[in-house]
């Protein structure tokens, strides 16, 4: 009986020992283990995957279009260069180069000169009338020179041909010369009434002394006339100055 109780006690003890041992081993195997976090950046590698056929076709089409557009632009540039080479002619040895003079006259001045020449021809006959009208005065002046006396009835004459414009500012010439006589001055007057040109000593003058001619010209250039903007650009006229001694 004791033997049977001892066997049972030994069996129970052995079973409990092994059970406790298994429990210890089990818990030791599933125990918490600390994992140290890794340092650095995490890089994810994506495996290479080939594009779909449709994407490959679209990519090829885009490349072809860009190449075609570049070829088209190159062709346009080449065409423009060829056209420029065709239309541009290089002067040969036989070609001549004409340089324009900076001092070339203005067309309006040329027209004015033509008008001046035409009017000058027309005025030649008008000066004949002035000569006839001044012949009597001329003889009186010559008498005055010989007698060294002053003629009070002699007056200077101002006239613009083919117009009723008269002189506004009549400038008397300075008489600082030893010579005496009549000086006829041809004048060119613009629409503003300004005398822009004067030529002293034309037909009808009785004296050609440079002193009298210079004084007559200066006085004529300072003479102003009634403005007329409906008149021709230039009008010819004549001023008669009587230089006499006292």
C-alpha cells in the first residue's frame, strides 16, 4: 500500500515538475525583445516595369512630332535665307554708287527759283515803265548835282507788281557817300510782307557806286509790306531811292 502511494506521489511530482518547466520555457521563448531603431533614411526601391504598348506608341508619336516641327522650322529658315540671297544683289564692278549731297536744295526752293526766274522775265517790261517815269527825275537830279542844291520834290518809290500791297515800314537809306543818283532795287517779298531778297542797281539806276548800292540794298531788306496770305509765295517789286546832295 505504501508502494502504491509512493508511486502516485512520485508521478504527481514528476508531472508537476515537467509542467512547471514547460511553462518556464514557453514564457521565456515569447519574452519581449527590444529592437533598436535604425538610423538614416529609408529608401524604397521600385522594380523596373516596362511601359504599356499604348504609352510607348504615344511617346514615340510625341518624339516624332517634335522632330518634324524642328525639321519644318529648319526648312523655313533655309527657305528665307535662299529667298534673301536671291532678292539681294551685290553690286558688281560696273555698278555705280550715287551719294546724295547733304546740301541738296529743297524742292520748294527749286520751285521758288523757277517762279523767281519766270517773274523776273515778266518784270523786265515793268521796269521799262519805271525807267520812263524816272527819266524826268533823273535829269532833275543831274541838275541838282551840278548846282549842289537839294530837290525837295523828289520822292522814293515803293511798288509790288500786280498787287495792291503797299509798304508799311519804309526805311530810308543812310547817305554817307560822296556819289549821288537814283538807285533802283528789285525786291522779293513773301506772303508775310517780309523782304527776303534785294538786288540793287538794276535797270533804271543812274549810279553804280558800291557805296550807294550797299546802302540801298540794306534799306530795301528792312522794308516791310502789307501781309497777304492769298498772294503768291513770292512777289516781285521795286524800290527807287534818290540820293542827292544839299
